[in-house]
């Protein structure tokens, strides 16, 4: 058992067990109180970082530009592209149900293994479908429908475990290091995407059996790495959600665990760690969830932001692949530039967030991202656009999205209390998922039935709504404080 004892002013009763060891249930009335040891935290954060690397490879194969290219090869309509973007968000409506189920489990790891494991293995059905398509067993329309069905089922089951995973990792990452750790973790994951995406794009584009067969091979490899990433979670400190929720978390009382000064490495802890104490028994879901003004303002911002972004976002790659008729290898190169900028800036945004907070960064980067749809309207197929402006645009997008992704995640962790934390995360995901799916769906219908002018109109409206969605952040100056 990789843990030791620390004296506190009030009982801290959570079942904290190293996955590799037998679980030990700690009584709420125990005279001694547990802590997560420094070494256990280091091991957990390193494992989570490696988990993020392999999960990034999985996401490359099951979404983004490679899945979009498959649909282009199958002559899918813009409505299908809108559905591909809206489905992962729409199924987030079921995250509260997943959070409810996770809070009644006894192990974050086991629950994650069941939900994400099944969700990732489902993609093997699409691999079989591609093999059947190559042999003439399925036509293009049937393969498009199969792709959508797998997308729905996979994201639905995976969504049931998303809030539980976020609550798990939020309990492991020390509050003082949250920005830096998530910045570093996401940066390493983006570096993986930066390296892997062009290789995958070249493999798909130059596969001897055609790009559809090539995608099937990449998809199979992605599934393999996705399962490996779940294996990394075995080395994280496990937690029992039921005991985590036995007591309220009192954010004003903390226990500091001093660690030695060591160099910052992935998953390394080099300063005081604050763990919340839980002094007040309470077994029911906090009824004040709808009285939390910070949380409600965050929901308003997050929902309106995802609607505005997804009104136009699904059609950028479609524009490159279909309108400009670019080869998949070039589009993956552009996306790699974006991933590279995202990776480099995540470390900067993470350190900055720890110093000035998440809200100022969200406002600044949000304004910059609001102009992106207007910039897309100026892109064409001239050599200057292809060799200069499109690469610069993707770098600009990646750099600013790093701040938005990181600070949105950190802000909701900061706002949500420890008790029933996954419920808060699930509600936020459900609101954002519903609004994002609605935006993508509306954008898809406008793009298909209004022609090229309709796409331009969607881009303009999206930019205006992105600016409008920042108003709650601007007005609520104490958000997250």
C-alpha cells in the first residue's frame, strides 16, 4: 500500500488504494487519517500523462480529419458532416446518467475500464465494415450509416464514463499545479498528434489498396493504442466514489503535504499539495447545485460558446477537402501545424493560468477565436493561400485554442465541489453537448441547402455569436474565485 498517515484537524475519509494493491476500505470513524503519498501522486500523474499519449493516437484514428476523409471518399453530404460533429456532443446529454452510475460504483478504475473499454472496442465493427466494403459486401451509403452508428454507440458508452474520469483526475492533481500539469499533459498529447497525424495521413493517402483500406489499417492501430491507454490507468491511485461523497468537501480547510524540492518532470510534484478535508456528513446530492451562481454562469457561457463554435467548425476541413480539393496528406499537414502550436502554447497557458487565473485567458483567447470564421472566408486555392495563409491560420487557431481548452477544463474543476463532483461535470457536459450538437446540426442544414453563400453566412453568424458568448465571463468578474 503506497501511502502514509498525516494528522489533520478533521477526519479525511476516502478509500485511497493503489490499483496494484488490494483495496483497503477506511472507516469514517478511524482515528488515523490517510493521505495520498507523494510517490503515489507522482506515479499516478505520470501514468495519466502516458494515458493521454496513447489516447491521442486513438482519437486520431476515430475522429477528426481521417474520419472526415473517409466520409468524403464515400460521398457523404454536408448534413452527415454536421452529424459527425454533433453526435459526440449530443450524447453528452446522457453524462448525468453516467455520473449517477459512477457515484454508485466502488472503483473509478473499474468503471472507466468498463465504459471506455467497450466504447473503444466497438470501433472494431467499423474495421470489419471497411473490409466488407473492400470485398463488395457493403456499398458506400451502408458504410456511411455504419460509421454513424458506431460513432453514436461509442460516444454514448464512453460519455457515461467521462465525468467519472474527470472527477478522478481532479482529485489526483494538486490544486496549485493544476494549470501546469494539465498544460504539460495536453501538450505532450498534442505533440503525439503532431507527429502521428502526418504519418497517418501519408499512410492513408498512399496505401496500395486505396485510402479507405488505408484508413481501416490506421483505425485498427488506433483501437490497439486506445486499449493500451486504459491499461495505463491501472497505475493510478484508485478511489471509491461512495466514500469520496460520504463527507462534504470544505474548500476553506486544507491539509498541506510538503514534498521535497525536485525538478519539474511529467507528473512530478515539487511544492505543497493541498487536499480538501471532508468534515460534514451528507449522503444526498447537494440540493444547492442550482443555487451556485458561479456554476450557473459557467453553464450559460459554456453552452452558448459551444453552440457558436460548432455552428461553423465542422465545415472547415470539408472546405479544404471538397471545395479546395486538397489531398488528405496536405490537410493533415495543416492540422499538424495547428497541433504543434496548440502543444507549445499549452505550457505557456498553463503557467499563466496558475498566475492570473482562467477567466482572463478565456476572454482574451475567446475574442481572438471569434475572428477565425471571418479569416476562413478569405481563404482560397491560390498558391499564396495554400503555402502561407492557410498554414498561418492553422497556427493561429492552435495557439489560441490551447488556452480555451485548458482554462475551460480548469475553471469547471475550480467551481465544482468535491462532493458529487462528477455530477457537476456531467451537467456541464450535457449542456455543452446539447448546444454544440444543435449548432452543428443547424450549420449542416444551412450549408447543404443554401449553397456556398450559406456557408459564408454560417461563418459570419458564428463569429458574432462567439463574441456574444463571452459576455457572462466579462460580467461575472469573480467567476471561479
